[in-house]
């Protein structure tokens, strides 16, 4: 993760701490519920409201989860304006992995990044 993204996320986490104090019990909390495939392997997580709390990025001030569409929509608008066809937000993952492997990242480190992203 680059320093800029790390700094933005760190600042956002501090902001969330203040908002949790401000909203107290009214602050929405969620947990990740594992979803297993037919072989018993966890392949994704579902976000469900609960008393426990996981740190989510895409939330309103009161902790309400708003989903990732907040990022996907501007991505589509930019692509339409630039005339780029057949490129999904998901495709950036593969491009990013390819680029960092080319500049010398270790494959295990790249795998660890994607393991975290998939949670």
C-alpha cells in the first residue's frame, strides 16, 4: 500500500473514532459473516448488522454502511467520458498486481494483499 493511501485510511480511522464517540449507541456496527462454497471453503463474507464492530471504509458519519457503489459510479463516469470500453473496476486488481510484480514485488506479498482485499 502506498504512503498516500495509508495516510488517508489512517486519518479516516481517526475520524471514525471521533464519530463513534459522538453517536455512541446510535453508531451502526457490523460484522463479517463467512459464506462457504460447496467444498466448505470460505470464499466471501457478507456484511451484517450486529453489536460487534468491524472497521468499514464505505460508511456515513453514523456508521451506516453504504456499499462500494460510491467508488464504482465515478469509475463508470470517468470511463464513459474517456471512451474506455470493457473495463471493470475489478480489472484494476489484475493490472495492479502485474505492475507491482514487474517492479520487483515478491509474489507472496502480492498474494497477501489480495487475501486481505478479499476479506
